[in-house]
């Protein structure tokens, strides 16, 4: 079956530090890969996506590259801000015929301090 | 702005008392999803509608039902809520078009359900 494994949190960083959140996946076929962010008390927001191998998704200073050879989609940001504090979910999507179903990792909580 | 709306944002019910959660969308998407997210866990897909066709996940308990009366609205019914059903319930939508493999899902803000 499909699965996503991401590093456990919480991750605590000082403002302007470099961020990496590791994500690896197992899937049949050719999944699309996503990072979603969830702020406290809110729903999920798509942060970035990549639909095929070697694609790089980027948004708001965050980046992730779809690595088929290592089945990975690690999230990076060069300089985090306090406002980046949230829970980050790595996910994959596989087309099922009636929907593109998302399989999520367990989430990584990021806490950025001044 | 086109969006996914969930009402209410917070719902309190009693053990065993039926409850209905609501989701509406202005995106005119043909697929609507319901997820359950328990505290500090990943969202778990319960079921989805492709147009009027209902698709249940194999491990979704019978206690959970859904209705989609039209394109814009979808409801989650919990027939007899137990304490273990306390969670955030997320609605999402996507547009499934012929030949496309990838379809982004747009999420609502969620309804947090408390069972007393």
C-alpha cells in the first residue's frame, strides 16, 4: 500500500535558522507529492507540490524536490520566521479513478522562536 | 473568493446523539471528501463523492454516513457518536477531469467535534 513517513517533531528553531523536514514515501505507480501546512485551529493549506520526478515545488521560501531514486520529498527553507510555526504534513496522491486520494504522513510540528 | 466552508466550526454533542456536520463549496468541484483528524494525528479519509457517486473507504465505520444533495453541499452524519469520535472533521474538494492524474484538494477550516 501507499505510505508516507516524515520526521517526528516537534522541531524547535530560532528565527532565521535553516529548516529541513524529511519525508519519504512508498507508493505504487507514480504519485504526486505535496506539503500541506496547518496553523492552529485551522484546516490544511497546500504549501507546495510536485507531480513528477525531479520537479521542484516552491512557495513562500519553502522548497522540496521530488526524488524518485530515494523516494523522498524533503521540505527546506533557508530562513524560518516565527510566523512559520505550524504543523507540516507531507502527502502523496494517487489517482483512483474517481478521485485523487491523499495519504498523509503523521505531521511535524515546527516551533520558531525569537 | 471561491472557497470551502464548514459549519459549525465547533460542535458539541452527547454520547449516542446523532449529529450532522455541513460542508459547502463555491469552487464547483465535482469531488468532495470527508477526513477525520484526531489530535496530533494525520487526517484520515472517511469517504468521498465523485458527483453523486459515494465511495466509502474500507475501514470507515458504519456509524459514519454522508449525503450530497447537490454539487455545492455535502453532509457528514454520525449516527451514534462515541467518545472515540471526538476529532476535527475536514471537508475537501477537488476537480477531477478526464486524463488528469493530479488534482489539488482544497480544504475547509474544519469542524471540531466534542462528544460528552
